[in-house]
C-alpha cells in the first residue's frame, strides 16, 4: 500500500482539487485484506465497509470499494448488489488515477507497466481462479483508465502549473 500511496502523491497534481482524496484512497485501497476486517472475503467491499463504519469520508470509501474495476470482480463473486447499493461508482480522473497507481505498482512495491501488472496477477493466482477470471474481464477497462491517466500526466508535463 505504501508504494501505491507514494505513487498517488507523485501524480496527485493531475487531479487538481482531489489530491487529498486520491492519496487517502491510495493509502486505504487494500485495507480490506486486514484479517480483522474480512467479512465477505472481497477486500474492496470489506475495506470500504470498515472505512464507512469508521467515519472515513464517503467518497474515499467509495473509491476504495470500486478500485481497479472491482465491480467486475464483485460480479464473479456474486457481490454486485451489495457493492453497488452501498457505494457509489465514480467515473472521474481521480478514480482513474487510483486505478493507475494500483495497476502500476507490484505486490512488493516495485513499479510495473500496467500490462505486466495484469500478467503478474494472472500468474500469481493461476488459471481458473476468480481473480484470474476477473482480471481478464477487467483488462480493457483497467487499461483505458491507465491510458487516460497517462494522457493527463503527459498534458500536465506540457503545461506545468
């Protein structure tokens, strides 16, 4: 999580007034993996529920709930209804940037190309696993968010603030 949060801090300028929201969501995006928070076994939902119950900003909790195309994984797990009924799906530069940060940092904190990150996930989970099925379905949407963020980063470097 630390490397994802550091990456978010580095690119926060592309989301202008949302830098704090992006960095907070990046720090918290995988909190649902904490053993004490596991309820459904689906970390975006478990983490977002805990954040909401802890009084964390609703928008941050929603970004955590839907990070990195979580809606498609929720579908694989039969958890679409609770995810969409409890947390708003945001389509924004901030949501894209969170996905970008998550998909360009590997599990050990190393920087990766997004396609390499997707390949790493598939290899780590193996064929037939729910995460492998999900990431295969999600790849086009994830890559679109990564590309949009890269375009925003390129534009920002052409026009410094």
